[in-house]
C-alpha cells in the first residue's frame, strides 16, 4: 500500500504521488466525514483504497477502524476500426470486423445495415464479443452502408463500412 493522503495533528498532508494534484478530503476534517475525492480519474486509478482511522489514546483501536473500497474506473470504447475480409462478389462470403483498442469493461459490438434499408443482425451471423459479422452467399441487394457500434457502460463509439457487391 502507498499512502496518498493523511490528517495528523490538524495538518492535511498530500503525498508525492500521481494523485497529488487530483486528490483531497471532501469535507473539513472537523466534520468527522473523511470522504475523499479524486478529480480527473484515469483508468490506472482503479484499485483498492483503504482508510485507516487511529484515535489518539485508544491503543485497542489499531486495526479495527479500517474501511476498504475497490474503485473501478470505467473507460468508454475508443472509436473502433471497421474492416472487410474477403472478396465482395455475388455468391461469395465475406466477414466484416470491428474492434476498439480501448474500453473498460470490454465493449460489445452490434452491426447493422443502415442504407438502403435498416437491417439488424443476430448470432450466429454476428458475434457481439468479437465484433464480426459473417455475410454468406452475397447478392446485389446486400450492398449498402454497414455500421458497427462498440458499447459498454461508459459509452459508445461507431465506425462504418460501405459494402459494394
């Protein structure tokens, strides 16, 4: 464990860590609420945080006044990359792929065709976790604009690809 913040004998001390310019007590110490804040959170701020309260003159309280919380900083998906694999000819098979470099938790992917008519895809043609869409026995009518949305609890991002059969 690395100490990041302390209050001792009326003095607040912020330790020299990456959090120093972004962390502090939320309320004045005399309020007895020792909640802390972390501004401009980053993915690497995720982890376990522990609060220890030692009351002067209470030797028996060592190890009893401890609170632990796990912090998970969610990260929205980065703009995904859309790719076409295979030769888009009548009767052929192609795979559209979509992947995002960032996202916590890992994003799920949803493909749909938007033009000329809306079409939504489901398994087994679509793999929501891998971001792939398999199109088989291509026809001219399957041409159009295909959009992939990468999504998690923190947000979403899209890419698109034009399929010309």
